[in-house]
């Protein structure tokens, strides 16, 4: 358990689940700091949260963002000397944070750049100094301790609050927590919090069921052929809705407690499923929920739960339930 502040990452429309509904729920639960990827996202989150909460922008102060940052009272996480100069010249006195590169080589100031800017930046009281772990999903990876030691070497002794850990880093222990943690996918039920209560339940409606005889095929390119009489349900969802085509034959859905296999290729708007052992004609089948997580579905496609969540399309009827 972290003893510092717990912020909430709501970038990519709250990982595809709708920032307009998710961010207020997290604020009601006590979150006072939110992180987004870009200033445009920050403007949208500010519109639903109103004044008060801190909204930090990972990409920092980009060209063209000045008006958005000022008007929505966003806090850019400055990634370079160039961004720092742009920020203090365009918005003197406006809040900012600092992002450091502790070894991921993605965003943030490297050690030499930080050394040159450190005293000047700290004199202006940054809201936060942060970095990001590259391998936190693998607790035994030596990169974790390397980045921890690097971050400490870059920041020990400063007065500004510090942050290093997102979801995976939180589970690495208190040494990684510092003053603020930034859970992202863990809020939405992804690894490594897969054993937590599911956040997303996805049911796909059945358009039609039919009986398929031995020797008949289902779907494009005849990739699945019936060996026994099979009852097939056609679902109103496909890869245009985030049911990734690469899931293919490895995927399953659930009708109550009955596991039902996907048959053949997933189409743009439809998916065929074996419902031979389901009693009656189901109205819908469950892809995500109590029986399987976003990471289970991701494994079928050779991807990660993040991609499953952020790929869910806008054709779904979304129902938000109170905790």
C-alpha cells in the first residue's frame, strides 16, 4: 500500500472507457491529480471535472499548446530544455512538472540535460518530478532497480514531490512509491491487477443462430469446417469493434457457465461462435467479465490488455454502474 498520493491516469479517453464518466467517478473516490497524454485530452478532462483537480500532461508543453494549457489550467510535464524555455516564456508563473529519463529512452530529460537545468527548474517550484519504469511488469527484471537508483541519483535531496511508479511499479514495493503513484491500466482491471474485481463487462448480441451440418464451413475462406452437427451463433461485433481479428480460433465467449468457441475468421462486423451446448437460443454472449479478463482476450491476439480496452469501438451501448 502506498502512503503517498494516488493519482489517476485517464489518457486515451480513460483507456477507451470514456473519460467523461470515468474521471468524475475517480474524483468522487478521492483522486485529486489526473494524467493525460496530450493537452487536448486535458481540456476534455477539465471540462468534466471543473476547477480544482490537477491535470498533468505527459507530452509537456508542445508548440501550439499554450492557449490550451493556460485556459484549462493544465500542468505540463516538461521533457526538455526547449520545452522549459517555451513554457517560462509563454506562461511565466504557470504550474509545471518535470519528467526525467531514468533509462527508458522515451520521454524526459537525460542526466546531462537535467544537471544543466536542475537549479533553475527547482527554483520555480515544480509541481512534480517524475520518471517512468520500463519493465515494472516483470518484478525480477534488473532494469527496475537500475531505474530506481538512477532516479534517486537524479532527485535525492530536492524539495519537489517525486513520482516513479505506474501500475506495475506500485507492486514493486514502497521503495518505488515516493510521494505519488500513477496507476493506469490497474484502475481498469488490467495486469498485474487481473485478480481484482473486473471493471469491464462486454456482452455481444446474437443476430442469428443456425444449424451447420458435418462438412459445411463457417466464415471467410472456409477456415472452419464442421466435423459434427454444430449450432452456430452469429454475433453483432467484429474487428471494427475491437474484437481483434488475430484472436481467431483461440478465442472463447461465455453463455452463463458454458464456454463457447469462436469459429473461423472474425469479420469486420460479425463473429461466429459455437453454441451447441448452450440451452435455448442465447440473446448475447460475454467476451469480458467474471470468466475472462482483458488480458485473457489479449493473449489470444498476441497483444496486451491496453490494446483491447483502447480498441473497443463506439458502436457499443455503454452502461455505467455505480461501485
